[in-house]
């Protein structure tokens, strides 16, 4: 898996995901809040399968290992 979630995108995913999970755990928004696990996981792992399908990369820098200097 190559990194395709970067900087601000990652922070927002983690914050929104954690907020949704916390609200669901406290029964404020119900079971739908557990969907917050998805953005939380994609933010923590820095990989989003939907971004791969759409050819989106918010990392800004290519995460390809072959382009590193020798």
C-alpha cells in the first residue's frame, strides 16, 4: 500500500473519525456514528482505497520508493 493521504487530509480524517466514534459511544448520534471508524482508519494508515480507485493522491510528494536518491 502506498501512501495517498497526506497532511491536512490526514488530520481532518482522524479528527472527524474520532469525533464520530466518541459521539456514537456516548449514544448521542446512534449507530451511524460508528462509521467514523472508516475515516479514522484511513487517516491512521495514510491509505484510502477510494483514492486509489479515483487516482487521487493528497500526499503532495510521490510515495514511490524507486524515486529516492542513491
